[in-house]
């Protein structure tokens, strides 16, 4: 019995030893979620009568700087950037000021989220170092929000600026001088707050400053502004709408792209007939016949001319008060030739016009050589319309559901500027059934005025459908392909049927754009009845009524 007890005791000791020897994982404790803390600064934060050019900041742990050039906002801006070191992890930040400081001025260094602990990256959010070259720290502030005048979402890193109104102020200040005060929405905020301001009168401006130079460049930047000068202190919540100005028309030196075509780059508007410039092509004072068209999706005009053996040509461009003259060499190059391609291939939707694009501009059409038939080989009446500026030929006819159409274009039906005629062309398209589409009826509520442009856009922001109403609050989009749509309304105040942005020098705001608060789901074989309250653009979507669509409706 004692022998058995001894064996049992030895077995228990063996298990204890094995248990003690068992390996385990080291957890390292809880994850650090605490941001760094400033322990000391020299000179002290919120110092007055600042005279030096060195600042030292000491933290309670090792920190690292991330995107400091993008995140750091210095107000008022400095002409020469300060040197901030080190760039590696440290408990210390050194700031060397390389600019001459203004007297009696409060300066703010807002580091945004650029200071973070070295291990976990916890940011010291919106840390500010503030000092004054005068006897006191300015403590006034204003705030507000920024939005985009046309797009639903505003971009990140929008600068908000104050320019002091004094005896030297001119509107051109935004183009050639830095502001008195500046802040930035950074990458997560759509609101702004300008702090440590002194009392006075100011111009309030928002700017998407792509050049990061605190100056407005209309070619690249967006701008928003408050028409009236503001007084500080002020408890108004300001709203600034960013827009991209349309530049005055300007042409640049032509580029020869083939043996019978020039490209004329430009900036400004040409999409409306009355906005197009007058262009005259010449050789030694003799006018050369030419056709002007738009280069697709580019700010360039195409100048078509008949090939000739010359060394150089001259081009005169005029538009209102603008005038430019160019002289350029001509080389022997391959010539453009007639080529015709369809926009729609396979399916022709009911909202679309069957469209042909031409590589060279057309000048003559013979519809007697064009035949359109359906799937039963029965001729279908049609009409044509040619957009000479965009080189598109439209075919209009009554489309029937679930039908097939064949367009036969015989040789010689189409003739281009160079007297070239088409060969035999055959194009085939098919329509879908009505049940594969949805209808959307918009009821505009509380419209302040008319006319109104209503646009439907897809997830990418592309305009899918547009309707224009001069007085009717009911707007219908029939036979839409099923999708999620974004809905916006534009008050077309100048009645030109397009959206017009603002202009800073003219002190003109953009035409007002209102978005419906949610996406609209248009499904196949359904009618969507959607109220759109224009006085409440950001409220939750009103309850909508959806009904089964009738198959016979077209």
C-alpha cells in the first residue's frame, strides 16, 4: 500500500513539473491609445512679446511627425517656411523661424494631426503653439462651414482666409498676397474656425489651393467668398461655397496634328453657339476655307482645311474684345480620312438617339440612300440631324419594345469636307422591353423660382439624364435603366439651360444647386413618385410611393 502511494505521489509531481514547463504567449499588456502630452515648451505656449526665432517643444514620450508640411497651418502665413526638426522619432521638436515676424501680431502654429506617438501612432489632435509679438494674445474667433457649389461633397484640405480691409486693400489681393489669417479644414472636417483674431474688418475667403501658396490661381484653384466684408467679433456661422471660375477665353498656339487638321488649345467657354470664337485661316492674306469643330473631351478646337503645298499659315482668333494672331509652319503629314462609327452598339435605349460619329466633318447628306428597317423588314420612317460642331449625326425614329433595327447606308449617302463619300455601311441595334426600365416622377416642392434644371447622376457623378422646367413642378424621367441615382436641382437664373459658376472679381455667386438628401433607387418595371422639397435639401428622404408599372406605357 505504501508502495502504491509512493507511485501516486511521483505521478502528481510529474504533472506539476510538466504544467510549470508549459509555454505561453506574452500579451504585452493593453494597447496604448493615449496621445502624447506636451511637458514643456520654450518659450512657453501663449507667450507675449516674443522676440526670438527658436521654439522648443518637449513631450512625455517619443513622437514622430507625419505629413507636417500638409498638416501644419501657420496663421498668419509666413513667406519662408520654418525649419522643423528632427524628422526622426524624438521627444523634442525644434522650430526655427526663417521669416521676419510682424509686430503686435498673434501667431498660431496648428499641427493638425501631424504629431503622433512613435509606437501606436496616436495623434496629438489639433495641437497649437501660440505666441504674440505684442503685449497680449488676440482671442477673437469666427467659424462656419464650407461646401461645394456644384458637387455634393466638398474636397478635403480647404483653406479659409481673412484679408484685412485697410487703406491699401484691393480685390486683387487674393491673387498676389497672402492672407492676414488662415486655417484649414484638413482631411476630415467640413467646418472651420479661425481663432486668435484681432478686431477689425475683413474679407472672408475659402480656397482649394492646389499650389499650396496661399494665393488664388483661377486656372487651377476653387474659390468661395462672402460678398460683404465681415466685422470681427462676429457670432455668425458663415457658409462658403467653393466653385471653379470659368476663365476668359484665350487661345494658344495651334498644333498641326495631320495633313489637313490643326488643333487650337484654348481656355474659357465654347459650348454655346454664341460663345464660340471667330477663326480665320489665311495664307499670305488669302482666306482659306475651313471648318471648326470641338475636339472631344478636350479644351481644343479642330480646324479642318483642304491640303495645300505651303510652308506656313496664319490664324486669326477673335471673340468679343479678345484678339490673337498666330503664324506657324506646315509639315507634310498623313491626312485624316472619312470614318463613321456608331455610339450605340448592340442595345439602343429608349432615351437615346441613335448616333453616328464622323472622323471628318460632313457637309452633305442624301437620306434617299439611307434605309431603316425593323425585325420584320418593314421600313421605319426617320429624320436626321447633324451637329456640325461635335461631328455627330443623329437618327430619330419611333422605337418599339423588343424590336431589332437595321440601318443600311448606301455608298454616297454621306459626303465629308474633302469630298470623300462613304462605302456601304450597316448598323444593327436592339431595343429592350418596357418592363426592363423604370420611371421616376419628381414633384418639386417650395421652389423659389423658375426655370430649374433637374439632373440625375450616377455613382461617379456623371450626368445620366437632364430635364428643364420653366414653370411645371412635375418633372418626369421615363424609361430609365435601373440604378441608384443622385438628384440635384439648379436654379437657372440666366436661363441659358446650363449651370454657371460664380466669379470673384464680379462678386457673383454660383447659380444655386440643391441636392436631394438620399440616393433614389429606380428599379425595373416600377414607377417612383418622389417629392423633392427644395427648401429642405438636407433633411431625410420623404416617404415615397412606389407602384407597379403598366407594361403598355411608353
